[in-house]
C-alpha cells in the first residue's frame, strides 16, 4: 500500500539540524510551511524555533504531527534510529504519510525502510543531496531520489525550495546509488585537487593565479572552485566532514565489491582519507586532505610561505 499523490502535506517534520539540515529546514519554514523539528542537540534547533518551528521531543512525536517527515542525520545507524527505532518516525506514522531521508546512507537500508514503511501504508523515499553547505544555504542542491514516483511528484513544492536539479532515479535505494556515483567522482577529484595545489606550491607558482587559470579550463570542478580557495586560505573547517566522506567511501567500496567491480581510484582515495582521519582531521572538512598529502612530501601546509 502506498501514499496517494495527493497526500496532505501542509504539516512538515524535520529531524537532524546540522550543517545541511538547518539550512534546508529554514527554506521550508520561510516559505510558510508549518514545521515540527527534532535534533539530538536541541541548541541547534533554537534559531529555527525562533523563526517559528515547533520543537518535539523525539522523531516519533514529529511524525505524530506531520504529513511529511524529512530526515538529515549523519550515519546509517542514525537513520535506522530516527526512522525505524522504537521512538522513530515510523512508530508515529499514519497511512498516507511520506518519509524522506536526505542522509547519504546505504542503498540496502533505504530498501529496508521503504519496505517497513509500506507495511504501515507509508511511503519512504531516499533523497541524498549534493552541492555542499553552500548548495544547502543557497537552495541550489542536486537531489537524487529513489522510491515511489507518485510521492516524488507530490513533493515537487518542497524539492523546489531546496534544490535546482531534482531527479527521480528509480526504486528505493536508487537515490543512494546515484549519490555513490557522485562520491566516486568527488573522491578522485579531491586527490587531484590537493596534489595539483602541492605541485603549484613547490613549483613556486602564484596559487591564486593557478586556480584562476585551470578553473576556467577543462580541469574546472566544483571542488576546485569552492574548496581550492579554502585550502589556500588554510581554512579546513567543515563544510563536509571527512568522517562523513569516509562513511560514503566505505559504502561505495562495499557496493562495488558486491557488484564485482574493481575501482582502484576509489580505493586509493579511501586510504588517503583514512590517513587524514588518523592524523586528527576526521571532523575537518574534506579539503583537509591537503594536510595529509602535504605531510607525504614533508611540507607543513599551514606554515608554508606563499
Ligand atoms: P551534521 O552537521 O553532523 O548534521 C547531522 C545532524 O543530525 C546533527 O545535528 C546531529 O546531531 C543530528 N543527528 C545525528 N544523529 C541523530 C539522531 N540519532 N537523532 C537525532 N539527531 C541526530 O552533518 P551534515 O554535514 O549536515 O551532513 C548530514 C548528512 O548529509 C550526512 O550523511 C552527510 O554525509 C550528508 N551530506 C553532507 C554534505 C555537506 O556538505 N555537509 C553534503 C551532502 C551530503 P548533533 O548536532 O547532536 O551531532
């Protein structure tokens, strides 16, 4: 049993108000939706409560007063807890509701959630996003959706407030698979970006000029334009946490193994990011890979001249 496309959706719920969730939830609030919220650390909800969001004490309570519940938490275990747990959204659900998980998580978990939701007459979509903290703030995200097409269509007014590129990829889990494609692209791209900036530094080039030149040519990328300047400025704040990227790389490796794929670029990037985390950068942004790669050449990136 699935939700009808005309599922009522005036009352929204939001679970997880971190770097991404607080910006995304804010767009829905400012557009006039009534939004009930819950997050592990209540302090992170305060700015949204000041803008009119209603605080609830658990994901279950959020679901009890919402027609559509969005989740944006950290890891697959968090997703399991906030949706399938005893105090999770599904426990507070009613038939006809829609649950949308924006977290980057396992495709198999998205399928498990969709099946458990269907048992209660609820539709669950997986909808991981790309575009970073900036994309969330500017409502320019790319949203990759898996699950029931009618529920996807019914949520068009919400998608439009959060992103610019919204694509339905197929059945439950397809959104998460699309996001893994995205992460595989970014993995090798980040290694290339950090190595290129090290080369530019050792060659004595003006790094700003180099970024301007290569960013305008065939080597241009989101990472280069947005994270290149942060690396040069020595700004390694998240952004996108290395510990979250490692979670994604592990899922991508797990899935590629299952599909009998050899993806050596992905495996190398995962190892280099693991080194960065071991060196204390797990809670830095993904651009902090620069610090770990610089150490391989005995360069102290933060103390370099020029
Ligand atoms: P984040 O800042 O850690 O936000 C996650 C939020 O969820 C935090 O506020 C956290 O609470 C809350 N949370 C986690 N587990 C919870 C639970 N069991 N119950 C209630 N609340 C819980 O991370 P983020 O950067 O927003 O990323 C969120 C997800 O989006 C991750 O899967 C990440 O891989 C993905 N993503 C991130 C980016 C990016 O650029 N940041 C881009 C695309 C996708 P606390 O505040 O107590 O920790």
